[in-house]
């Protein structure tokens, strides 16, 4: 009956690589255009509504007014129920070498293809307008527009999750969101309901170690790892399946800010991460990540001490190395936030042939949730036709109609099988790229239960803690002390100390000290232990396993690459009379190494150098703050130095930069500015004729030498050892 068109047949519509993700047909540009209504009628007066006399009532007849106000009234759509606050960017992905041994997915095999992508980063708990710098998990959602359809890798910047079963997700989200009676606090987990839930959910122990670590306060979206979290399957063209964990490794390394700094940034620039991503792309500093795969052969499924299906577990990189297989580059900002970033609809169920699911019960629940949520958020079943969501391949099926349908389907036939349409559209055979699910063998009873292989909640939490550097451990202790310090219920605090004591006694006792509580001797058994209805609760006690791996260096950010200052923001504090020569030497050297220099002065517009040259100013001390920069430099020049020293905001700037462990540099002639800071006592008395690099503070009278040492210091990111000096003002 039906004449079958082969996929390779040139008459079949194929995506053209150079035209893909061409959103041009959907864009609007008002430049040089006259204004008209949505029906195309030119508007003669957009300032006044139509009235019965110039002091009279407005007329209902005014279709221009009505159209404009009606559209405005309907501008908002519901924000995402979680991950509401986010920022997106376009880019490309390219695989390094064919991965045919593991997967038949074309975009992971054809090294000549640049697959377009759209990425959305987000926080989880806060509303759409909340701060970027909340202590929170970050979403890392990637949509690959492949030639075999869209593949969404909807991951986070932490490799595990709070819960093991999707049925607990609404509870988790209710607990972390602002409390329902007064809607406080916004974008913060430091409150009673969150910790109440966690304290009776021991399966979250591993995740809260990540959440209390510096991973939860990234320096930039560009400096975060990404993880698919669940174990997925890869399927090759012979139908052989391997298990896989997906990773994103940022080429700039993994870096974070200090907690005090995060809180300050939230006030000074709540759009800090959004702006950072936007500015980096605008300035050509394209963010890059390598896609990493941890592949486990099917036959090794039960080789580990943990269950591959348990999303509260990682596969330590020391057990299964991460193989870097391709590169993601973000190279274009959206034209319109709403149309692209807000309307993008990610779904863990958007997969292509060669990628499949496992039975991870969290993953399985997500497969339902994402389409369901788009139906309410984007208003109906045609959200895949919104330009940002459209695949690059043409869509042919018998789905029709619904709210806001864009496609004009031709012909009478919208069903299959049919004969009137020659049977088209035909199902694709597997050899033609048709998706066939992995035929996993299932032979089981239907039960509402948790697998006993999911009962060890603490060994990987401990592995994470043990693998941290000393400063990272201190930050964890401080984060727990902060968060539990904000909790009002003493019972919840105590129960959390019980949970922490099962992770690490030292950690628990440090937090207990801060809270002036003692660790429960025999930690109260958490109330919720995910016990199936017909089971004996004792059979479902969390089990205490030592775990044969005691350290995993890959888990510490201290081991992240620290060899570049590319795209780092450096503040120069200067005023009229600055020494132009050394100023330019340092500026040129930093910019040559890829950093971005901004001049901060008492007033805006420009400053004059000693030789009366104009130097443009980026910010005044009023609009800038040290928390928005990675490092700070004070150039020489008698008048400039005197003005900066007398400027209280400049001294505060330096004090704060020191407190947040950042690299600081000063021309030897600017020593008097440093002497006004609280950390001056830590500087050597006699610095003349030599250059000094102590604790990340560089002082030199030789600008070239200063620049070299300063660059090395900035690349270290932070000098956390300063925090051992406890009494830090600012
Ligand atoms: Fe999501 N999640 N999630 N999630 N998730 C959503 O979908 C959900 C989970 C993640 O930038 C929602 O479109 C359930 C894990 C990201 O648009 C919703 C469960 C991971 C984003 C939803 C989880 C994620 C979402 C809300 C437990 C990391 C933002 C709006 C079973 C692997 C995507 C939306 C974007 C968004 C449900 C758990 C990542 C409600 C039910 C685990 C990055 O469908």
C-alpha cells in the first residue's frame, strides 16, 4: 500500500546544518517600522484613548485601547513550580570521537555535526524574581536539537538528590518553599519546615552535605559542574545496553563565593549570575564544558556497594573514571527572555534513539511530571511548537488541534492506519531511526515498596565530608550552624544533630557547639523511614555501612583546575593623579591573560593621570562593591593614593576583599592605602625594593613583576587560609 521513503532519500526533508535553530522567521524587529495593532492596522495615536470630548469618558469603541490593555492583562504565565528563577543561552555541542560502541545516538557519533543547544541554569526554591545567590541547588538543563529529535539532559550542579522516590517530591518542595502561613523566607532553606522534613528523611543525608557545601553558592554558572543525577542507559546499534551517568565539566574549573559574600551580592546585585552569563557571552568569553560519561557495562550492575538505581548515590570517579567525550560552548544570548528562556520546556523524557531510561524511581516519576507541568504553565498541548521548543527536524504525526495550534496540517487524513493518505505518516523501522525502548526483562510482583538496596544513607555522605579540604569542611560546619541557627524548633535542631552524628562525629560536635546543644547519644530514629505498609519497620532501619572508599579527591573543589584568570573581574581603585604608566602595565597584563578590568573612582566618567591623560571610569565607589569582583588592585600616584586612602568606601572595599579571601595587589607607592585597612598588620614592615606575595596580597614597586604575581594569585581563586584569623570586620 504505502510507498516507503527511506530516511536517506534526498527527497525526504532533512535538516540543513547551517540553517538549524534559525529562529529568524519568528523574530520581530521594530527598527524603522511604523506601529500597528495585532491585526495589522496602523496606529495614529498611541498616547490618548478615544473619549467623548477631551474631558469626557473613554469610549468602549476604542479597539486600540482595548487590544493593548487586554494583551497586557494576560502577559504573565505561571512561573515554574520549582526552578522558577533561571537564565538561558544558546550554543553548540560537538562530540570528540564516535561513541558507537556504546550508543547509536547520531549526535554522539558524528564528529562533523555541531548540534545546536539551549541551556537554562536556575535556582530551585526561589520565585522568578529572587536572588541568584541563594544557598541552593542549581539546575543545569540542556536541550540538544539533534537531527534525530530533541534530547534534554535536565540535570543539576549536584550529582545526587534529596529523595529516592518521586512520590516524596511535592513534600520536599513544600518543605523548602517559603512557609505557607506568611510566605517567609524567600529563596532560602534556612527555616523550620525544610529542616523538619530533612531531619525525618535520613535518605537526604548525602544531598544536604552537598547543599551545605560551597557548591550551593557558585561564583558563576560558568564555573559549575553539571550532573544528570540518575543512571541512564546507552544503547548501541546492536541493542546492547550500558549504564551511564552524565557529567558536565566546566573548563574554567569549579569555584564558589564565600557565604558572607553571597549574602552581600544578593543585595548589591541579585542578578549577579544572570549578568555574569550574559556579559561573558556578549564579550566573547564563551562558557565551555566537556560532556563526561561514566559507563558501566550491563553485567556490572550489581558490582557496587550501592544501587545504581538509587539517586542519592554517586559512582565515585575513582571507581569509574569520567570519560570526556565532547564539548558544549555557549555562544549566543537569547533575543528575548520570555520567548526563549521562560517558554523553554525541558523534559527528562525527551530522548533520542541510543539513550534510554532505568528504573530509578525518581527518574520514573519525573517522566510524568515535566509534560504535565508544561500543560498548565504554557497553556496547552502545543508547547512543542513554540520556537524555542521546536525540534530542527520536521514533525509528522496525527496529533491535531488544541489551544494555540501553529501548524497548518494539510489533507484529510489525521489517523493511522489509513489508506486515503497512502498510510502516511508511516512508523519508522528501527533501521530508519524509529525509537524502540530497551526490552528490559521484568518479572516481578506489583509492590509499593522501597528496595533494601536503598537503605544505606550515610556512607556516601561521609565519603563526601572526608574528601573535602579543611576550608571546605569549615564552610560545611558554618553552613549547618547558620541554617540550623535560623531554625526555631530546638527539637528539629537536635534531630539534625543526630543525623549529622551518623555522618561524622566531628562535624556533629562542631555544629552542636555552635548551637550549644549536645549530640543525642542514641539518635532518635527518624519518623519516616519509607517503610512499606505491610512491612516490619525494624527491617527498614537505615543501615550503617562503612563503605570501602574513604576518600574521593574528585569531590573536593580544592582539586579543581586553578590555572586561568580568563573572564575574572578585577577592580582598580584609583583617582585623579594616578600613575598612568604602571596602571597601564598592570591593566594590559591582566587583560592579556583574559581578565576584565574595571576602574572604580570617587566620581564617574573619567579620572586624570599624573600626566593629565583621561582614563575612563566604570563605576564610582557608590555603585561598586568588592563582592562583585574577583580581585582588587590599588595603583600608585601620590594624589590618587591620597584620595583613595581618604575614601572610606575604598578602604571598606579592600577590607571586604581580604575577608572574602581574594587576591589583592598594591603598588608600593600605595602602601598608605593598605595601612588604613585592618589587615595591614599582617603585611611586612619593610616592603621597599622588594616584591611580596603573602597570603594572596601582592605589593611591588615594579609593575611588571606585580602583574605576574597578581595573575598567579588571582588564578588561585581564593586564599581560604585567611579565615583561620577569626576576627574579621567588614
Ligand atoms: Fe525537576 N522539575 N523534578 N528535577 N527539574 C522541574 O519542570 C520534578 C529533579 C530539574 O530550566 C519542573 O518545567 C519531579 C531532579 C531542572 O526549565 C517539574 C522530581 C533533577 C528543572 C519538575 C524532580 C531535576 C526542573 C518545574 C522528582 C536533577 C528546570 C518546571 C521526581 C536531575 C528546567 C518544569 C528548566 C524542573 C519535576 C527532581 C532537575 C515540576 C517530580 C532529580 C534543572 O516538572
